[in-house]
C-alpha cells in the first residue's frame, strides 16, 4: 500500500471568498530549503474575476503533487480591477524531504512533471546563488537533482577562452561597474552573469560586456521614454565559449529603423590587430584594434571581417535581436 500524506501550504496568496473551481494555476519551482522539506513555487496570482484557492500538497514515496486551484470570486471581482499580471510565491512544508521524488502539478489532462524552475533575476548572484553555494555538503536539499544542478551552475567558472579576452584581462576601473537592471526576460543560461567581471567597452558609450559561465551579455542603457527613467538592458547575449574564441560585433545603439550608417563596437580575441569594414556602398577600410576592442562608424549595410569571422549588419543585428 502507498501512503498518501496531505498537507496545507503556507501561502502568500489570498484565500478564496467563494465561487466555483476554474482550474489549477501552473507554477515554477523556485527554491528548496536546506532540509529539503520546504518547497517554494512561483505562480500567477489572479485578482479580478478569479483568485487562488487553498494550496495543498499530496505526497507519496515517489511523487509530490502541489495543487494551486483557481476559483471565481463570489461577487465576480472588483470592477475597478485592471488586467495587470501579478505573480508571487507560495511555500509548502512537506512531511519528508523532497529528495528524488517527482514534483508534479495537476492539469485538466493529467499531470505535468516540473523539471526546472526560475532564478531570481533581480540580483541573482546575491540571492539564490549565494544561498546555494553556502549549503552544507550534507544538506538534504542537495538530494534534489534540481538543487544540485543549480548549485553546480552557480559555482561554474567563466570559460577559459572568455577569460583570455584582452578586454577581460585588463584591470577594472570605476567606469567598468555596470548600472543595475530590473530586466526579467533572461533565459536560465543568461541570468548568472558575473557583474564583478564586467568591462565598459568604449569610453563615452554606455555599453558593457558582462561575462557568465554559459552566456555573456552586452548591457546598454536605453534612452528615457514616456517619462520613464533610462533603463539598462542586457542584449544581445552570446555563448561565452564562442565569444572567447571568435569575439563579437554589436551596434553601439539598438536601431528600429533602417539607418544610412551605424556605430559599431567589437570585442576580439588575442592576436587580431585589424578589422576590415566592407560597406555595400562606399569604400572598404581597415580599423586598428586596441586592447581587444575597436569602434567605428560605417555605412549601412556592411560586412565586418576579421580572422575567419564575417558579420553582416542585418535587421536582427541592428535591432539587437541577433
């Protein structure tokens, strides 16, 4: 016989005021406590015509099922409510450590196994990663494969090829400290960036290279719009190993309309001293590389050539999507 344990979550959401069951709210695993018994999940918090109900958890020897029901509000919601998306955490306390048991959520068509969660992108290295790296080797949380994988990920070094980039080998100055960003659109392999290793690429331009174990990203500051503050934004990002071996070329500013010319900045590996700029219209020219970095303005579109690498200034390139 399989023993089933039922527990009620310690939740940060609002309890239901009545209404009918709509479905289950999907979640992402966010954290596991050191003893492996407290599991924190992140999910949407409906707050207009429906809301989260009481969160429950069902445990067996092989699985842990967390249920976050969505129910209609008895009085059909607050008519002044807007449709803004709200999310938040819920924490459940398990009867025994999660270990290697499957974490699942119910759906109308069965169940989904949660294979990954999210990282806190507000300041990842000072939040989740610090917590994971401080875990004792005997902590029950490390029996959870998801936790053990993320601990290894947090401790992963920047690839040697990227560390050899001349721009990352020069001494840091106060100008190399990148501004804080509230960006939340990272993928998992991009979020663990090493801000302490960031370098400003060109004096006078708000453009930084921020390396990471898997991906390295270029951080730039977008102009203020609609009365809002100027916002730092990471993009584009490149696999760190490939960046270290082949370098990268990025626009100094992201452009949404087709320009007649474009300001470019390049990061290059050791040994490349010149870059060839070949515009579709106009004469080709050669740019000298200093300290593994170069900057120039070139007619658009153009091809940038160095070593065996060729980069063309396409739409994805100039809009920072590439």
